[in-house]
């Protein structure tokens, strides 16, 4: 319930200020919504989200390590896990 409230707060903020898509991705991942987390990470790449710099080494993303879309994203960013 708390993660869902945080997600709604971030979406409300995004209506009037920049919210890094990687932040939304983290909340979706916490909710177990892996596909939506990956969608947000792909949006983060398009938005040139600076937080993706650490995508290959940040432990919070470890759950996605074996996912083909995550591997492809790392490749597009020139990163590896």
C-alpha cells in the first residue's frame, strides 16, 4: 500500500515538475511490476536520465539482471552487469 501511495505521489509531481523515470521504475519494481519497471527504464533512457549511469552496478536493479530487456537496455547504454 505504501509503495502504491509513493507511485501516485510521483505521478502527481510529474504533472508539474520533472520526475526521473528511473524513480518510477524503482517503485514499479518494488510492487513486483517488472514489465512496467522495464518500460520506465526504457523511458529513462529516452529522457537521458542521469540515474541510469549506475544501472549496471546498483543492487536495487539486481532482480532484473537475467531479463533480456534489461540486458538489451544495458547494452544500448554501453553498460554491463
